[in-house]
C-alpha cells in the first residue's frame, strides 16, 4: 500500500492532500505548522485497517493557501474541510481524526456538519481551554507564549523519540516556516484561544461517538485541557505513554490504540449498508416491472 499525494481546488484555491487505502472514509487533520507528509506512516497505519484515508494540508500549510481574512476561524477551517470532501465526492459520513490543532478543526467540523461525521477521534487536541498556574485553573489563552516554548523540547525527548519525530516533523515544518511564517503565527494564536467545550457538549447531546487520547508527557496540551475535553464530551478519555506527537513517534501504536474505534465505525457502516440493500433491490424490481409494463403497452 502506498500514500498518493494529490492536488485539487477548494473554494477556488489550490489544495494539497494525500490518500491511501480503500473502504470506510477517514479524514485525518494535522497539527499546527505541519501538513500531510508528516503523517505518512500514520495514514498507512489507519489505511491498513480497511479504510480510505484522506489527509489534507489545511489552509496556510503544505502549499495550501491560507484562508481569506473574513474566513479565518475554526468555522472557516471546518467549512474548507466540507468543501474539500465535496470536491472529492465523499458523500458518506467519515471517521474524523484530529491531532492538536487538527483536533479543534475536527470538533468544529463535526459540530457544523454533523451528518458528514460518523465518529470523532481527538489526539492531544486543542479546545479544552484549561491550564493550571500554580493552584489556579485558568483559561489556556492566558498562558504566555514563553511557557509554551519551554515545554516544546519535551515533545521530542528522550533521544529515541527525537530521532523518530524530528525528521518527520521537519519535512513539513521547515517548508511551512519559510513559505508562510505569518500563517504559522496566526494559527498558533487561533489555537491558543480555542474553547470548544460547548461544541463538544452539543455533540454529546446529539449522540456523537467521541474518543479522546492524550500523552502523559504532553507539555503543549496540559492535562487540565484534556480533562476539560473529556468532561464536555462525556467520555473517560485514554491516556498513553508519550508526548504531544506520540502518534508520529510510534504510528503502529497509534493504529493499535484506535483499532476499536475503527472496528465499531466499520460495524455501524456495514449495518447501514445491509439495511439499504432491500430498498435498493425493491427499487430495481419496481423499475423492471414498469419497463415490462411499458413493453406490453408498446410492443
């Protein structure tokens, strides 16, 4: 199996994306400053489970132009994902997997385009908007940028993880920094201020299936933010041994962790397809009957 890089036009602008596999659609949304190439091994791990994985480089990254000013918001990113799926003629609901910033886009996409999402898998996602300073619980928007920077090195250590993550991340990060540094900063501020708890509460009330994963050594998304997402969505959440980018360090482990999510979604999809078959057969029989009647009247 291979990952194929492709390009199309979304909202009249170029868009880059990768695809792999066949079967149930899975949309994979990348983290801040990254793109489709960073997740190549993750794409393959998901596709190996009988899925068609679509992994776009979202606006501002990977050669996809940034959103126009009036559309620059999580709502705008969610609409862009919907328009991409329209261009690719993906009509059935997809499992949407979002990492970091991509998790925030995934939440907003599921909220705004409910019928297009079968289930959500959030991996070290933004949107919980909680951060602890000393004994005080604060909004994560109040967290100073220097504090984020202090925790960034912890995302790629120890060395065994650094040797795995750094080359993968650099494939998209460095070109993005040189190509459009303004977009990097804009999206970082958008991510810092994201509070998506009310959207998750609405999805919970609507019965959306949500899984939330978090790494124990993640200093970028603090535990308080992860727990706030879990409370809002009404799920327990899964804690793994890893940093913010643990799925890039060990794609095979990530594939194992989400195996149950994929199987549950595939089982629901199979039931829906089987339930639709009698209606399709009935429609064919009725059409055949009409044609035979027409032949009788017009020999």
